[in-house]
C-alpha cells in the first residue's frame, strides 16, 4: 500500500503587476484583488472615469434662463434618466417651464425661470446593469416679485393641486371632480347664526358699572318719575272728587 501526501501551497500573487489602474492611479494589492487610489481628476474601479464638475447650488435671477446639468458618464449604457424636485424635504412636481430632463436630453433647461421653481432638483441615472447615480442641484431665486409672508405655504398648495389635475379634462369634468372637496370646505366654513356673539348678546343683560351708564340710568329714572308726577297732578282734582263722592255715577 502506498501512502500519498499532498501539500497545497496558497500563493498570493501581485494583482498590480498588470498595472490595472489608469490615468495616474496608484494600485494597492489585496488578497485576490486590488484597489486603485485615483487622483482628484478621475474616479471609478480603474480610475477610468473623469470627474466632471457638479454644481451643487445654482443662484439665478427671476425671469432669466437657467441650466441644470445632469452628469452622465456612459450615455450608451444608460437605460433610464429622469429628474425630481423637492422643497423642504417634500416631493413636488417639476416646473411646467422646464425643458429636457430625459435620456436623450438629460439637462434641465429653464428659458424664463420663476420664483415657484425654487427647490432641490435631483437627476436620477440608471444603467442597463442596474447601477444608479444621482446628481443633486439646489436652485435659489433672486426674486423681485412682491409676495406675502405665506408665500411658501401658498406655493405648496398650488403645487399640490397642480399634481392632482389630470390632463385632457374639460372645466366641467374638473369641477365635478372637485365637488367633494368643495362640499367639505363649505361644511367647514358654515356658521350657525344662533352661535354668533351678536345673536347671543341680544339675549343677555349684562351689568354695566361705568359711571356714565349709571348717570344715564339715574337721569332716566328721574325723568320717568317726573312724567308720572305731572300726570298724577293733572288728574289729582278729578281723583279727589271721586274719593269724596264715593265714585257714584253721575245722573
């Protein structure tokens, strides 16, 4: 019988021998792999992607044009591209004035930007192999439009109802859709007349301790007494006669 002994030796090869890192990247050997330390101008597994300038904030005057750039590294492998917008961490609809923002035209362009277009815009890019990349740009407006203090809350309401309006509907169809909301608002705003303070005050006598009110009350009482006294004096002789005659009827 022959005994065979097998000695298995694991040898870690240098994965950086083939110089996989591009564009001046430094290769760092790992066990069964490597990492590339890229320069500031490049990124990616092999430092193969050029770092494009990404604006994180755009400040523009109202009624001017604005361009929001969506950085796409490989357009040929991009399957989906779209923009979203949020204001105060609340998702809202994109502006009706925006153009582009799709796969064939990734950048978002405003020919005449408005104060209502403020917000944080995010470009979402997904490749055919499932990789997702996002670009975020915050848009700030220098506006000369005179707005009330509730400007932001009012804008939220406008955007909310704009998102609820279905396209290709007539005015009558929209009014019909809004009837439940209108009825609810009418109920909330309805007021019972009997509950109004004006109606309640008509049925309540309140004490008035003001000196002017007390003076008016005293003067009124004195006038009533004087009037009654005059009436009694005018009829005093007649009353005295009736008392003396015992109210006997005249013949």
